[in-house]
């Protein structure tokens, strides 16, 4: 485990770093991929000394890039006194070893860099376990570097090697640790599943936030829930899934989940490790796909997120595109866009200033209408506080006072909230009607 610890500690201490951005003609990349790659490096606390773009038609088996370019990089490493070289494309373990030998410095690929950022950002017990599991899986294929002098065991009388090389010892220790983490995560996942089943049983609507990293998901989450989840203008500011109960205007009580941001070519080890966290997205009733409206490349990033949503099995969930950060656009007013069938599919808002959030509430109310009930209730004269509460969170179609001074209200609320109302003293149900697919608002 010492090798793993050394590698983990080596990154994020301000090392002098060279970034090598590789453009393969066969790969799809966002147009600002190089800028994003540099931002990833800076998010990990590295000192980026130089950027280098390399275009190739295919990957070389030995170095990924050509041998001539490797010689050029070796000269740069010596000239600039670099500590670390990071490649934007995923390197095989042998390519990483060959490059380290030729460049005489530490070499890392984009996957290793993202894993390092995740290790810096994880705060919860579950998040730290998930990140460590992904790191160990990634590291287990790369253990051979640094132990090349122990790859062969001597044979013959008097020259037999030890029963187990250091490399084999490390592999065994990592396998044991992976097994231990997996067991602990299974327990956490079971607890999460119990909470999820409880929410489903109570018929609480589930709303999940998804989107490209740094699109403003956590800021929107804080605006809706009045929570204080950490939000910052940096990649992967939020790693740990956060779930809050909230009372939405015109919808009533619901559960909102803020999830980890996506990025192009998100490492498969991370998708696997965060499967439970992403399960909140897959089990939601409505998906809010948050997009940075001020980003000129947001169309490509929408496609990247939709690919991952499809990969985790959440493609069929009703989705609303939340075009965020309109405060960064000149003279842009909030609005809702409807499709040919009249359904709201896109809302333009600013989570930072709160502009357009009322339109988002309206869109959610329409989308959640299938989980809502229209009912007529009676409140006695001592239940004025309940009437005030309904005005804040539900929609009142009609209101009158009967001959005995009691309020009679026609309301539109979630099934869950209506059940809670009927358990309160002074509330009587006169009739109830479940809408079928169509909003009553």
C-alpha cells in the first residue's frame, strides 16, 4: 500500500506540470477540450507550466504518441524542470511505463487526474470509500511500474526468489482492500436503498439534478432548498450526493437530490464506483438537466450528459432542461419553452440571482401533476395555520366559508401531502379526484 499512498500524495502539491492534449481524428471531443483539460489540472492544485497539443490519426502501441514527439517532450521536461506530464487520453499501463522511462518524470493520464480531483473533493464517508475503490481499481493495473527490478524471480539452487515478490504483495494487499471497501459500501448502499424505498412508499416525488460539471447544479439546489451545500466556480466542486426534503410552490413536499457533475469520457471506474449515488438519478420522477446557458459549447456538453444518463439507465425519465446562468447573457429574460404537444421541456433561469425560479416551479408542478390530487377539504375555524400552509405550498382552485364559519377549499396537492393534511386535527376530506396525466393547474 505504500506505493498507492506515494502516488496519491504526489499530486496536488503544486508540481510543475506539462499538459499534453491529444486530438485523435477518431474521437469526439468538445471544442474547448483543451481549456477544460487545463482547468482540471488547476483544480487539482497543479502548477501548469506549459500546454502542448498533439494531433494523431491513431495511437502508437508503445508511447501513444510518436517517438519523435517523445524526444521533444523529454527535452522540454529537462529544460523546464518539470515534475509531472499529464496526457488527455487514457494510457495503457505499458504506455505509462514507457513514457516515464523516456521522460524521466512521473506520467499520468486524464483518468488518474480526475481520480485525484475526486479524492480531494470527497467529504462524506461513502464518497471517500467510492473514490478509494475507483483509485485502487485503476492502480491495480499499474502496479508494475516502480517494481521492474522485482518482476523476475531468480531460479536454481541457492538462487530461488522469495515466496512472493513485492509486486505480488502489493497486488494481494490491494485486492484485500478492494474486497473490504466493497463490503463496507454494500452496507451503505443497503441503508440508502431503505431510505429510497421509504420515500417511494410515502409517495414523495423525487427530483434529481444532473448536468455537466460546473453548470450550477449545487447553486440551483441551494436556491430551491435553502440549503448550504458547497458551491464554487470550479470543476467537481460537489462530489457527495445530497438529498433534501423541500416544499415546492404548487407541488407540495418533494425530495431533491444533487448529484456529481458529469464530464466527457467520465472514467468507467468512477461510473461503477458511484453507481449507488447515480441510482438517485435513475430512480427519480423528474430529472432536471442543468446546463450553462452562457457556454458557447453547451450543445456538445448536453450530448455528453445524455450519453451518461443513457449509460446509467435513466434515459426514459421525464427531463426538463434548465438553462442556467442567464445572468451572464446580455438582456436575456427568463422564459419557458414548450414542445409541439404543449409540454414544458426547457426553462431559462439564473440560480445565482433567483430570476426565473418561479417558472421552474411551474414546470415542475406540471411535470409532477400525475402524482398530484385534486380534492375538496374542510378546515374548522381553529385551523387558520393549515390554510396559510396550503397557500404556500399548494394550489387553491376555490375557497369559501360555510354557514358554520369553516373554510371549504378546492386544492391541488401531491398525494403524500394530502395524506399528511388528513392526519391533522380539524381537517375533513369532502371529495378527492386523481388527475390522469393532465395537469389541473
